[in-house]
C-alpha cells in the first residue's frame, strides 16, 4: 500500500533538506581540504620513505597518518551533504609531487619541508575562513577540529626546516 503524505508533512521536511546542503563556501572548503589531504598523504609517504633526515621522515609519517584520519572524517561529512569530491590532488599539488620525486638527500628534505610548510600556512588560512564564514555546522566543526592538527604540522615542519638549514 502506498501512503501519501499530506502536504503539510512535506512542508515540514523542506527545512531538513535545506539544512543538509552545503553552501558554496562549505563545498569549496571540503573540496580543497580533500585534495590537500590526498596530496599530504602522498607527500608524507614519500618523505617517510625518502627523507634524508629523521626529522623529515618523522614529519612525513605524521602528515600521512593525520591527513588520512582527517580525510576519513571529511569524506563522511561530504557524503552526508552530497558534495562530490575529486579523486586526485589539484594540478599544483601534482607538480609539487613530481618535484619531490626528482630530488634526493638534503635537497629533498629542504624543498619538501619548505613547500609543505607553505602549504600548511595556506591550509590554515582557508580553514580559519571556513570556521568564520562557513554555513554548515558539520563542516565548520570539521574545520575547527582540523585547525589544531594543521597548526601542529606547521610547527613540526618549521622545526624540521630549522634542523635542516639552521635557520627558519
């Protein structure tokens, strides 16, 4: 038997549907953060395997593990909100990975720590913007939870750079 909901029941459901959508700001942050997570997982794995110094290898493992965990949560929220995420990092991130693969030894460590540090500065800026301007409580909460992790990564990357180059 098919049951037809009265009109007023459908009208009550409309706000629920509206709440389950992400704003353009939320969508953009989810997509950018996901692509960054994909890039960080790959770059972290490469540093863990190819880093010349222990500080870069350790930083790489930390980035790989933490961004994998962040991305699992992000994918869950994106799925709930119907946001389609890309399968790969963006073109700039892919180019950075190619550059990382061309380097070795201390040159790899210096370039990797510098580029990763710059990337985390940008990620922090975008994540702060999401916490301040986002609409979806789920996405804002996810961004707020990611901020301390990103800040910790930036601190570790800066410390690694100092160890490698002797300057910040």
